[in-house]
C-alpha cells in the first residue's frame, strides 16, 4: 500500500478504517503513518491524524515511542484543528506515560481556557484532564474553576463534558 496516496485518496470513515486495518498490529506501519502525520504537508498531516487516533485505540503502545514528538507537535503555532482534536482524542483512552503528565496538563489547560479553540478540542482537553485528575487530585479545584468561569460562554459540547466532570469531582471520583 502506498500510504500517502491512501491518505489523500478519500477522507471518509471507510478510508480511515482501510488504513487502520492495514496497520493492524504492526508498529512499523504505524510508524509510517506517524511520520506522515508529523512531517507531511498540511493536508496529509490532517488526514493522517484521524486513522492515527483510531489505530491508537487498538494498539495504545504504538504511540509511546512517539509521545514526545506528539506533544511537541501540539505546541507548534498554527497547527490545524484536526491535528489538535485527534491528538487529544487518542490521549483520552490511553495511559499517558508519567513523565509527560505535566506537559499534557499544561497543553490541556491552555486549550480548555482558550477562547480561540474549537469546542471539540476543549471537550477532549477536559476529558484528558479528568483522567489525569485521578492521579493528581490537586487539579480538581483548578479544573472546576475553569469550567465554572467559562460556563456562560461555552458550547454545548463543552458543557456536556463539563457536567460529567463536575459530577465526578462532587462524587470524589
């Protein structure tokens, strides 16, 4: 398979699944996709981000050798929203390596408090923070404050996630 051609061929759920199925359980194929995600042109990187996030759901360990690069990419100015969204989406369902917890929290707090970020990016950031809250209960107050301060200005997506998080904070989970 010419992965670059497949990424550009069609942007659909079916095409995403073809790429994810091609990767299968092979780290080397995932590495090829990650290279396009990180180093491709703008369109290639955006389109690679969706199958990348889906592949990580099946094989979370595949992202670990690339985690530092994933985070550095999120700090680049002007990256496309799809890259942010799918990078955060993949972090929702994995156990983030401990050495990256602080950096991930900073990124997610910045996204969650930014007036310029899209609702999905904020919502995924909140969920990643909620997951880290289990390890770092001290961030509960900061997360609650952010949610309450922004409540009146936020989207339904933000509010839906925020309600779940506030409920978890109140119940001590």
